[in-house]
């Protein structure tokens, strides 16, 4: 990875730059993605969101959303991960995923869920969720719902619809 890339927590003032990055990376179809549907109307940046910067420019990000699943709290929705085309060969996506998982673990999250491809996310410890156990608003292929338990056995405590929670209060907010 380029030594001039710095990973840091995302800040509320980064929201416009994050929106611009996501528009470049995902195009107009981004709003149909499950993470956008869960976060729809919330717009918040959670305490686990991270950005990678080259100088003052945000070149990659990982969004996370604190969620409840069937009313049970303590879960995080991971994604999307966005890396600008000019910085895709530096391993930024992997670095951001690993850092976000560690931040979620340190912050007391019990479970991290996402919608993605097991061959990619499996290397980070994600496993397929049993069919029908966790659902998302809008159409989602249930075979692509993955989870990582940050607390052993946590997945058994979650069943139902993924819903965004208000951001947790931290010393920074």
C-alpha cells in the first residue's frame, strides 16, 4: 500500500466526499443496494465508518451501520466498501474491512452482517447465514447474506429484519 495513504475514522463533514466517491464507484444503481436501503433516510456515519485518504482526498471508504436484527441490538451492517479506480491496486478494501471489523469488536459489537460474496468475504471470517434467519428491506438474495460472530455464538441471538439504529453516542459526538 502506498505510504501516503492514511486510514482514519470518517467524520460527519466527510459525508459529501463519501457521497461523491460512492457515485463514482457505484453509479446511480447504488441506491438499490441493501446497505443503502437499510440506511435510507438516516444518512449518519457510524462510529465504525472509516476512510482512506491520499492527502486531503478520500480515495476509499467503508460504511458501517449500527443495526438491530429482529429487535436485537449489538449488530453492525458492513458495507459498502468503495475504492476509487485510481487506488484499487493497494489493498485498501481489505485493509478497511479488517480495520472496521477490529473497531466493531473493540466497540462491543456482537455480530457483523453484510450482503456479499462468500468467496471474497470468507477470508475475513464471514460465513453464510442460514436461509431466512436474517432479512433485509427490499430484494436480497438470501444466499448472499453473510455474518461474522465477534462474540462466539452471537448469530443464534439474531433473527428477523435488519433495521438501522440511531448512531451510538461517543465522546466525539
